[in-house]
C-alpha cells in the first residue's frame, strides 16, 4: 500500500469516456468538437462536471488513482497541458491541490475556475480539506458548474439546469442514509486515522474520539506525539469505539498497527477514500456506499476495508 511519506508523479488520470460509466444515463459523456473542455482536479469533481454538462463537456480528472496519496501529487507536463486548455476548472483549494494554481498562473489561463474553498467562503485556516464529504458541498459546486457552463454555452443552459435538478434529487438517498444513521445510532463513538471522513461522521451524528491533532499529524506525514498514539491505542484496547475508519489510500506501519488492534479487539473497520473509487461509482453512489459501510460496521460488525 502507498505511504504518506512516499511521493511520486501521478499519471494523468480519467478522461470523459471513463467517467461516463459512473454517471447517470442522462449525464453520459459524449463530447464533440464544440464540447466544453473541463478539468476536475479530483475525480469526484470531474464526475459532477460530467453529470451536469452531459454530452456538452469533455472532462478530464487529474487525480483519480485510489492507490496514490493525493497529498503527495506532483503535476507532470502532460497535466499542465491539459489544464492550460480547459475552459472550466474545478479544484478543491485549502492547500489540497495548489499545483492547479501554479499551472493556471503559468498558463495565464482564462478558464472559469471554481475553487471550492472560495465558493464556500472558507478561510485558509480551515483544518480539514476533504470538503466533498460534507453534504452541503457538492450541491453548491454543482450549481456553480451549471452556472458557468451556461455562461460558456447559453444555448444549452436549459440542459444544464435540468441536469442540476436531477443531480440534486439523486443526493437524497445519501441524505436519508445519514439521517437514519443519526437517528438509530446517535453519538456512536468511532476512531479514525485522518480527518478524511470527518464531515460525513459529523453529519451522521457520530463522535470521533481520535484527537484532531493526531489526525492532522497522520494526514501531514508527521509522526504523532507518543501521548496521542497511546490515547489512540486505548480506544481499541478499552473497547471505547464501535468502528475504526481509516484512509485506505495511505497506510504505513502506524496505521497497520491500529488495523491489527481493531482486528484483535473485534472492532469492525471501514476504509475511506480521498478520490472516488473507479470504475462503478458516481459521486453520490460513493458517498452513499461509505454511509452504508458505516452502518454495517455498527449494526452488524461487518468490516468494509474496500468498497
């Protein structure tokens, strides 16, 4: 498995043709010579662009490899070329994909750029950059995408508006699953390695007993303080949590030690992703699958290490 401390150049990722397999039929990607060239820095954002734009967009995702740590991504010249040609870009912000800013500045890009951090009005000090796990994030992103696409191709504005409505409706099963979990298992104590799914856990009413300092250290590739490691150990040995959620894209010996403890003490495990698992998932089916895995862990003690 990849480690947080290992770095390397990630190859250019997913084209619109591959994304189409994960979208609803109405948003299947086609794209002709007049299609809007668009880029999602992360494949979850690219997927939503594809769903809103349908056949009128040609989308590329820069980061889509579930076996790679997005935090150690290094943009290649081919990535820079793709981004420089885009007319619409969606990127996360909060220091998660700063390579996009460098590419856009170097290319003097005139593309419409949706920086999700700025779209949501979040300060640079926001500690958790994994914004797509928050239920309120992607509807706002989708609205911005529909608006920008309509500005680029006014003749198809009605299509983008209809696709937006369809997308919003398709999020309801996820919202319902979160509400049902919160009602059935209020305050469920959990442990994590990183804050990858923290926004989802908050929406589900779970209590994350792992200190944020520990989560941030693991996320940033810093060795956690011994006292924080001991506290995390105690969550397992003391049976204080009902499920352990970890970033399955990034593991090291410390993460593995906690996985071993969870197994030893009979605590089910749920693997979380930073980039959307492909193929077979859309953004909304991915989010729903993570909540379903959480529920199975709590209700039936079933481990879902990988979706």
